[in-house]
């Protein structure tokens, strides 16, 4: 029997709105926590860094559990000026969420003279219009029947302003009002910021909202085995590629993408395009995949990293060595002593019997005095640093190369690569 070969873009699907079921990575702990939250009395918050799979998580679980849901995009609410405007936009697009009128047709039989005929009478009846929030709840309840119903507010980070957060708080509180509670619909808030409950606790007129929210554990990056499984499943099981060294491909992908699901899909898609003609992927082609990925998906991050490198090819290139060491840092936060250990480990000859002022270099990389785009920033407590954008760590890992004489070179790239 002839089987049509899958295309790379059918297997690796970054930023896909719909869940790619064949490539979905199950998160049993998070899925179980979401299932339990649906059975509880509180509204739900899902948070995690961009690209970690928050949307796929709830969509997959809701579809499996028969939960009816609609998604209001808080980025659109920000653009339109209010959440109510986005809800109105949502129900208008649904087309069937609100009926402002209905038609009733009655048929009446005539007497025996025209016994075979019928006459129809149509009457139109007006409903009172619902405001957008109640209209969404009503539509969801009708759609769900006896099953659970959830109104999702996605992209919370776009609404992290006082007016929109206040409006969101009001909607959560209104769910306890009998006019809205009768629809038995939960609210799910999805976004990047952690500590949403803490925000409401610190805002006096919103404090009551915190007691109505349950935060799931953070949706984090994939584990190493999960990432490896995703890469091999896509290339070997789905695309049927011949991989020269499966361990090398999966390890390299996990390293430079930092195991962020969206980034894994993006990188693997570029690698799959490179190997598409022969349905194979060689180790020698991975640098080409790196270049393609950076130029198409990470060019902004590459430009920022490039700004912070030594302007001249100095013998030691201490700042470049520091950037290379930063790429090796595994934790979310790092301190100067940790980075100094990495520098001395990776560049033993050029750092022997040399004082390294790593603290000063890190301070410069975090400063806005010389650039508007610092690559790292101080932690809230001020004694550690974190990357200003998670993509900066990824691009450093993919663009920097250590030479035999302990210099650090960047991979040349152009946006048209």
C-alpha cells in the first residue's frame, strides 16, 4: 500500500494554534493538576515562559476530557481597549453566541374542503440583549450541555496593566453572582507572568480575587528525555529520515533550544528542510541548520548578542569568553563566581595566574548606559543575574565557537541565509 510521505511542516509545527496530536508531549503531572482544578471550586491560572506549551497543554486536556471552551485573547483586549470589547468580538465571530431574536413557525390544517393544504404563520420574538461576558457564558453552557465549560483568557502578559487587570478581576468576582453562576463556567487565565495571585494580594481592592484563583505548577521546559523523544519521533518515526547520529542530533537540538518546545519545533523544521531532498540528515549539516534557524527565528537575539561582543579581536577577548561562559550556565540565575569558574574551566591557558573581574563584566553586560538592549539583567535581590530574554542564551549557544587558541568567534549570519 502506498503511504504519502509527510512534509516537514506537517510534523514540526511551531506556533500552531491547533494541537499537533502526533507531536504532543504528554505532561502527566500538569495534566493531572489541571484535571483536579477543573473539579474544584476555584478559577485556574496556567503560567510559564513563552513557548513552553501552555496552550497545547490545556487544549489537549480539554479535548480529551470533553471540556467545551472558547479563547479570548488578552492581546486583542489590549488593542481594543477592554476585555469586554474582545468578548464582544469573540461572540460576534462565533455567530451563534447571542440571539437577539428568533422565529417560530406554526402550521394549521384547513377544513375538509382543502384538507391536503397547510398554512404557515411565522412570528418573531425579541430577546433582551446580553452584555458580552454573560453572552459568552451562556453560549458556552449551551455548547457544553452537561459537560464542563471554560472561558479561557490567554496571553495574560498583554493585559498586565491596571485597567485590564481590574476588569479581569471584576469578571472573576462576578462569577459568584447568581446571574452568572448559573452558567457553571470556569475561567482559565494563561500567560507568562508568575505570581498572579500575589499581584492581587498586593492590590487592596483586588485582594479578594486571589482567594478565587488556583495556580498550576509552572509549565517549564521539557526534560532531556522528553526533548530527545520529540526529536527522534519527528525525524525517524514521522518523516522516516535516515539520521547519521541520532544521539548527536537530539543532544545538539536540546542544548541550543534549551528544551523549549516551540524552539525545538522551529529548529527541527529548519533541519528537516535541509535534509528533505535525500530524506537524511548528516552531522555536517547541523551548522547549516543553526544558521537557518538563527536567520529566520532568532535574528533579533543574534543582533543583540553581536552588540555585546568585543569590538576588536583581542588576544584574550575576555568579554567574548564571558559570553561563552554565560551560554554554558544552566540555571535561571547565575552569579559572578559561577561564571568565573566556567571561564577558567573553558579557557585555562589564557586565564592562568590572571585576575578576572567578572563582576564588572557582568555589570557592563547588564548596563543600559552603552546599549538599549542589555543581554542580562540583575535579579530583584541584586546579587545575581538572569538573561534579559531566554532566547539570548539559546542564540549564544548556537552562534559562538571556541577556537583551539582560546578565542571565541561568532558564526557569520545574514538574515537572508
